[in-house]
């Protein structure tokens, strides 16, 4: 028993050391880790050199040898985003295994035949599913842990079971909590496969890297000392619609997240390139239609009106519509989504379930099934002075935040204490008469 425990510890420490050795200097731009393990054995793989990036051809060659003959059941745990930094930041790399977010995954790698590709070349969100579909000759079947427990798996044919896992978007939970929930799903699925006594090959990877490192080439840099320079990250351009008179609508968002209320997974439409067919703009109304190849369509309806009280035009985001598979979900923009017509509107978070800047339209039955959450959202439908930049942004955050109120109240309390103490000091008076020590002493007769 002691020898088995020692062997498992050595294997796990070797696995951690292998990950840490990859933090040497390399020219990685977009990489995702690929972890493969099986309860039925895998072909051995020589450990690559530190900093080695596994190409698509090398990954294809290994999968060809792993799925050489016979049917296979493959579990593909496909997370929205994943990078090797997630294992070092949120895993038990620094010795605290009890605080690791990958306890079930680490246990599976230790107890099974496993192969890791910590830095695999990323060429697109559908590269790994398409590769597995080509090797197995079957289409992926989207399942979850509850569905899998009631599913009868036919091991006489190849099966590709796809399980989508979310990544942290700072909506409700921290990254570590989201990854820990994903790890519990992995553990539950593996327990189901073990209970059904089904031989399987499991893969854990990401649709895209969670951290992209942009490195400047050092080939043409002069040798010797140089000042450190900040590397400016690539920022995607805003979505722009050109009307008859030039640019009239601009939109930018870090994330355009949509999700069914019954599933925790989020779909980020900002990572896709939309078509603007159907958009229009004039002096009083603007409509921005974003049509995506994945089948989703987002529509932003805006209008502007003149208010005599402020003697200026104001624009507002009246509604947002989401269309998918012939179904339409409608959300009404609250009175907080507005700005002067010559300004743009910006908000760190515009959602339909928190802070309710987007109010679900109860007249549409499909609206309650969908959730929207736009991160770092900025839009302008009127008054574009030029075609390259937003105008001055009117932010949704109020000036008197809770922190400012706490500071003001604390300052007023301290000021009151200071003024009260100063007032008490100013009321102090010196004595105008003193006893004469050379005079007769005062005698007080005592009555018997």
C-alpha cells in the first residue's frame, strides 16, 4: 500500500513538473492544452522538450495511433476557454492539493493511462471536434451528466459524446468556483462510465485559449540593454454600419453572452463575425441587426427624441431581440439606457437578470427561456462625427456609488466630532479667584 501511494505521488509530481517546465520562453500566440486519458490503455508518448508546441499534424498522428482499429467511446469535455495557466493558477501546483480546482481530473490522470499536450496549436474552435469526428466516423452527440446516466451506450460501434463546460465570465462565481464545478461534472461522468463498465477515452480541452500571449519577435531587435516597453494587446474593432450618408451605428462589447435559463453554458457571440443585413438608420430611428452563422440574430432598436426641459436630443435603446431557430425573445430597454444624441452609451454590464437594464418582455413566452449579459458594452446610434471612434461616452454608473456615500458619511461624522470637541474646548474658563495661603484658614464648626 505504501509503495502504491508513493508511486501515485511521484506520477502526480512529475505531471506538475511537466506543466511548470513549459513556462520557459517560447513564441506561443494561441495554444490550448489537450489532456487525454483512458481506462483501456493509450499508446505511449515521449515527453516533449520544454516549450514545445504540439502541431495539429502531431496531434492527428497520435489520435490515429490511439484510434487505430475497432470501435471506441470518446468523452470530449469541451470547455469554453482553457489555457495551461488555469492549471497552475487554480490547481494544486504549489502543494495545496486540498484547494485544487481539478481534484477529480488529477485523480483520473493518476489512476488511468494518460497523455498530456500542454501546449497544442490552436487553429479554431471546431478543430478538435472535427478531428475526432473524422477519426471515429460519427457525429458528436451533445449530452450532460443527467442524460448520460439514463443513456445506454452501444460499445459495438464508435461513440463521440460531447459535454460542454462553461468558463468564468465574472457573472456569479469566481473562476476557481466555475472550474471546480466543471471538475465535479467530470467526476460524475467518469463515475457513471465506471458504473456501466464502459471502456472509454476521455479528452479535456478548450474551444479557445483563455489567455493569449502576444510576443514581439526578437529577430530584428538590437542586442544590449533596452528600456522595457508595454505590449499593447490587440483590440478588436467595433461593429460599424454604414448608411446612405456614411457611418451611423457603432457597437463594441467585450462579450455578448447569451444562454438558456435551463443550462449554465454561455455562448459568446462577440467571438463571431456577424452580418449586418437588415440594419437601417435615419434621423429618428436606428436598427442594428447582427446575424451570425451559428443561427443566432441580435437586433438593437434605438430612437431619439427632443426633450424641451433639457433643450437637446436624447437617444435610448428601446429593445433588444434575440432570434434562434424561428423563435424570438424580446427584451425592453429600461429608462437607464439613454444618452445625449451626440454621445455614446457605455456600461460595464448590461444584463436581463441582474440590475435588469434589459427587462424581459412578458408578452413573448420565449423570452423567459433566455438570458442576456453584455460585458463592457458601448453603443451609439446617432451623431457619429467621424467613422472611426465613439463620441464621448455617457456611463451607466452613478456618481454617488456606495463607496462614495460611505466616505462622505464617515467624513461628516469625523467633522462633527471635531467641531463638538472644539466647541467644548472653547467653553472652558479660567478661575477668577484663588485661595490666599497666608490668610486665615477657613474653619468649619462641627456640631455635636
